[in-house]
């Protein structure tokens, strides 16, 4: 199908199938559909919209059809996102399984793993958490100490993760574990898939200053993880003791995902429109200039993200440049929310309003997925090639 025909068919399908209630551009925490075994739809429209998209493969439009996707190529994917934005539609399903684990499995997973794990992600049946950071291994992630011991027919996992987003709501977790304590720290790590309902797995939510938090501590108390979750379906992605390769690849997708959050205000509205609704509005020339600067930077970020996606599609990959995207996206998001607070004045401090909690929550953007300082170090050393 040529691209014009594809756009026309997609546009007609969206106009017919996207419920009116799902055309508010909602990307707030309450508007997102996360899926999972414990998920409760916030409305009938949310359920209908997700199920219709699942049937078309539009929850994961670029994944192969065999794994629940629509099999769209890069040019079709661009049109898909353009048409979603045209009607200001919510994305039907969002999850770490879609953003991070899925790409890692498509790159490193076996056919058996992909057929077992990817379709339930696409259908919103399984919600995943990411088990990376530990109390003593944040920026220096390769220093992690969660142990994974070979017990013959299973792995025994002992240790703790921290800042595990939505671990208390997740069904499964993909975790980095130390499987060879005598190897160099980057060489003795494996990428393990763990059922959160397994005996010995527990979580404890971490409350933030914003009043709520997605973050948790996650504990593994001698957790038994079968070497195969189903016949031929290994619980380890990639090679044993080579999990750092998977981790690095996944981190590029995580950083791209976090960077993309800096490309919009969450509601999908332009910053000028958001400020125009405030009491101060755009009458303040300094605020107006800052808003215009942020909007130009937002457009530049979105175009840069598209350029790197095109390069990745062409086989060039993103690699360490993902640190640049992540840094720009998180710092831009913080700037935009600062402007919203400035425009709102004292009214924005009302705790029943979303502005103050969102502003406070944005502080974590420059920590999660790698701190801004670490991102700048990666950019200096590995992108610009500056001396240490």
C-alpha cells in the first residue's frame, strides 16, 4: 500500500473507532492505560479503545504481526503518530513492556521467548517493571549485587532493587542480577525475567514530596526462578553473564522514551496555549520570550528524535547519542513546568491543582534513567570524544 492510501485508510479507521472521550490528548497518570492482570479500566471508552487497537495491532504498531503488532514500517509509523495527534487521541496502551522489554526481546530474544512474552504485552495482559538500580548501584549500575545462583533446575535470586517504578502494580519484572561474582563487574551480569507473584518477591512503595510516587523498593528473598518459564522459553534473555549487553541496548530505548516526554506538555497542548489560560497569561514579555524559546526547543527535540529514529531504522543505531536525547528531554520538561508555575503564580501552589505536583515530580526526570550529570559525562566522553 502506498503511503497516501495508508494514511487515508488509517484516518478513516481512527475517525470511526476512536471514542470521543479518548480524544482529549490525555497523557496524565490518570489518563494512561497501563494494562496488566490487576488493571481496572477508568471508563468503558478506555476499554473499547484499547481492545479495538489490540485487534488492529495498534498498541505496538511496528512489532511484527506474529507478536501482536501491525507490522508498520518506519514511514507508516510516522503517519500513525501524525494521525493520532491529528485527532488528539490518547495512546491506547503504555507500558515498560512496550517501551523497553519489547525492543530488547526483539533484538536479543529467541523465537520461543518472543512468541511467549510479546503477544501478552501487546494485548495489555502483562505489566512489567524494571529491576535495575540498587541502594549501592545507581549511576554505577554495573556494581549491582543482587545475586543469582545456579541451583540446577532453577535460579535462586537474593537482593534488593530500588526506584523500581510501579513494582507494586507489576505482574513481572526484568532484572539485572549478578550471576558470576568472580567475573569483572560488567561480565558477570545476566538479564533475568521474574514472575512478581513468586514466593520471596515483595515491594515497598516510596513516597515523594509530590504526594505520590511510582517508585518502590523491591526485595528478592531467596526467590526461585525456573530456568524455563515454559518448554523452550528461557528465563534469561541473551547469554548467561552477558546481560550487560542487553542492559545497554535497553537503556537507549529507556532514554529515548524519557526524552520523548520532553516533547509535549502531557496534555498534548502547546505551551503557549497552556500559559494563555493562566492568570498572568502571556502578557509578561519575559515569560512570553521564555515560552517561545521552550517551544522552539521542543520542536527541535522532536525533529532530532525523528532523525535518530530514521538512523536506527537504517541500521545505524542510536547508541550513546541517547544520552544527549535524554538530557535534553528531561531538562526541557523541567523548564516547561517551571514556566507553568511562573505563569500560575500563587494559584499554582494549590495542592488540589495538578501544576505543583507535576512540577515537583519533574525533578525526578533528571535522576531516573541516569542522572543529567552522568548523561553529560557520556556525551563528553563517548559522543564528543573529549579527553577524560
